[in-house]
C-alpha cells in the first residue's frame, strides 16, 4: 500500500453513498427498478469527456465483444457499463473505495448489466488476480492518485495476457504549479502527477511497447470548458443529477480549478494504448 492510500480513500469515500445516489435518481423521477444508461449519464463517468472519452479509449484499444477487461479505479462503474453495453466486453472493475464498489454494483444491477460487469474492492498496486488473466486493462483518471507507479504498471503487465492491451486516459503534470482542490485531490498530498514522457517511460519499463500515444490536452480543455460553462449557469443550484454527485459540495471550485490548470498548461492529458513486449 502506498503511504497516501488511506488519504486517497478518505478523499473519495462517502458514507451511505449508494443510497444517496438512488435518492437523487428518485428525486429526478427515474424508475429505480429499471434504470437506463441515459438516467446515469449526467454523473456516472468521473473523468474529462465522460462517455465520449470512454468510447474513444475503447476504440483506440480495439475492444470488442467478449473480451475480459479489467477497469482499474472503476469509480461508480460508468466506464465499465459503457464497455459492457456498447462494446460487449465482460468487465471486472476494481476500486479502492468500498462505497464506490457498492454503488457501482447497485447501479449496474438496476441497469440490467450485472451479467457483464462486476466490481470488487482492491488496490490497483496489489492486483488480486492470476497472471495473464485479462485480455485488456483500462484506467481512466486513476494514476494521478498513485505514488508508486512502477509497481502499478508491473502489476498491470502481470495480469495481462500476451497479445492483450493496456489503454489509459490519464492526467499528467505540465509546467507550473497546480491549483487545488481538483476532482482527484483536495490538496497536493494525494496528487502524484508525472510529466507525460515520464509516465510513458514507467509503463515501457514495466514491459510494454507503446502502440498509440496521444496528447489530448487541447480536446480535453475544450470539453471541460463546456462542462464548466454548464455548471456556471447553475449559480450554485445544480439539478438533481450532475457531477456534484461524484465531486461533492465544492464541485464548482474543483471544476473551475481543473479548467484553469488545463488552460495554463499546469496539467496535460494523454490517451494511449500499450501492448506487452
Ligand atoms: C477520478 S476517479 C475516476 C473513476 C473512473 N475511472 C471513471 O472514470 O469514472 C478515480 C478513481 O480511482 C480510484 N483509485 C484511486 N487510487 C486507487 C488505487 N490505488 N486502487 C484502486 N482504485 C483507486 C478512486 O477510488 C476513484 O474511484
């Protein structure tokens, strides 16, 4: 376990979280016994670009029906449900935070996708799976909470079969200082950003070769600007369903800071696919 892991858990954990999401969905008039993916779309994917970005990552990775995919840092399960529903994958989600695992399982069951996506608690740096267990591993906006990235990537390589793919969509360090709070960290103590070329080298050193490596900062900035404008229009009174459900009460400040960090170049965003060497 990384020294900061308890603080990372504390940053995301919210007691009674699944129940609160269901209460918000009910308040928005949704049928809890028959949730649709559209019902969940306003909040279920906790990364820049939401569902569109997950689709792009899946396409970059070449994901298709029946592949067994490990989603590292699966949050409340939005990306896993997208991979299951739209690409036909069988997804195992792993997340550090018990409340997220519980919410991911509950929402997935109520959306009728439990036969294709399941979730379990665990630390991405100590993967509880046999070697060569998965056809693909994905991570979206997760590595910035992990200090010991070398251990993380060695573990990813171990659980991936030969001919598989590791696809990631991650935030990296840019130049200049980062303004906090941001969605993944209230303070720098749990934020471990590395410059893009360093992140790439760490992955390669774990036994991977880059198949695609794209700096998508400009597109991410544009997309996040659209979200920030939307949120700004709420003037502190968000609708029942929105990003505040995953980011907490200071969602507007976190979104504003991340947009400024993107615009000022103090963070960068990469989307990449690697194959085992
Ligand atoms: C910004 S959220 C992204 C969630 C999800 N990937 C998505 O895009 O919707 C980061 C997630 O990574 C998880 N996480 C952070 N450190 C982790 C670790 N060491 N092992 C497993 N999950 C971790 C957090 O609990 C959180 O759910």
